């Protein structure tokens, strides 16, 4: 089904229901922290999904030594491209790994358990999987690279550089022509979704940020708050820092609200997320992709 906006342009409808199924599917593999069985199973699934939709798909492998714990990880970014020859190229990204520890748990015994990452991991990937299917169904005039970054969540609290390993490696070893801009989505599945403008995005890419929040307003997507929120070190920061790509992050860090917290706990499960939330972010991105033609 197609819905039209603006001057007669047809923008495909984004299905929150489909996206939610992709979220549940990822969670069905269990925690997807690097090295786990869930990680390996999910990697095969994501590759198969992208191979059936994108024009080209490959893995960008890299190695990471955790200086604090001494662990060594073999990690992989998954890169999928649509319409490689288009003049205008954009990048959409989300991290596919989940955190090996639930260090925000109050119960000490739970702190070393890996978490399910329904919101922190699966939600962003779920929206991008649905977008991949839309791009397959109705190719866009804009070229789109979808990246599932690895090793986003292996960091130590308080040390920004220990996070976002996949985007750091990608940006330092850029394997694609530099895109016009990049949009990262993370923690966008929360049932109680509020998306203020992330501050580092606004500082590094003010025009793109304003454009997207204005579009959200025009599309009547109430989760997008027309206010400034936190500064968050996410995969968008290395893209700007090391590859000078205009990059922004769409994120709801208060999960589920300022009082309670499921973030980095055993509570980050699919029942805390909703198809309606995924649809708001997906609708914005599809309108962005097809609307800039
Ligand atoms: Zn996290």
C-alpha cells in the first residue's frame, strides 16, 4: 500500500507490525552478546535477510581487545547497500550486538548476566530490516547503505571510547564512498517513546536534525519532542569524528521514563516495546528516504 505526501510523491507505508516481528525474531535467539550462540544465530539471520533484499551485502570483520577485562572479540559490521549508482547516498545504522552484562541491575547476582536487548539492540535493527524490505519492494532514487554495527555495547560506564567499537572501526576504515549523511537509531522501541533531539547530533549536524524533527512534526509523529535532550555517545559520534560524515542519533534514553529504568537490565524485553513506537521512527525514515528524491 502506498500513501502520498507533499506534491504527489508516493511514500511506501512502514509496517510497525512487521518491524515488531523482526524485533521478536532477534530476541528469540536470546542475548546476542559477541561470542554467544545467540550472536552467531542472529548473524546468520541478519545476513540472510539482507542478502534477500539488498543489491550487495558484506561483512566488515575486526578485532577488539577489551583493555579492562582482557577479553578478545572477533566482531563484524554487516553492510548492505541499495542503489549503489545513485548520486545521493545516505547511511542508516543501528547496533546489532547486545550488552554482555546487566550492570544497571540493583541485584548483584544479576549484574553479570547478558541482557536480551529488545530495545537496546533489536529495536533499531528491526526498523532497518523493515526498511530493507521496503527498498526491495520499491527501489528508491536515493542510494541507501544500511549498517548493523557490532561492539557498540561492550563499553565501561564513564568511558565513552570503550563503546561504539564497530562504528569507530568503520569510520577509520571507510569501505564505501562517503555518504551525504548518516542517521543512527538506537533504543527506539520503548512503549513510552519520547524522542527529544540528542545534543551532539544538533551540534554536529544542526540542519539535518532540524529537518528531520520538522518532518516528524509534519507527519504528526508525537514521539518526536521538539526539545533538546541528553548528549549521548553513540555510533553517530565516531562517524563524524573519524570520517567527517554529518551524523545524527535518534534515541530515547529514558527507558521507560525518568523514574524507572530497564536500560542495561534484565527487564529489556519485548513486552516493554511496541509496534507503534517502531512505526513512528520507521515512518519518519521512509518519508525521509523517498521524500528527498
Ligand atoms: Zn546499551
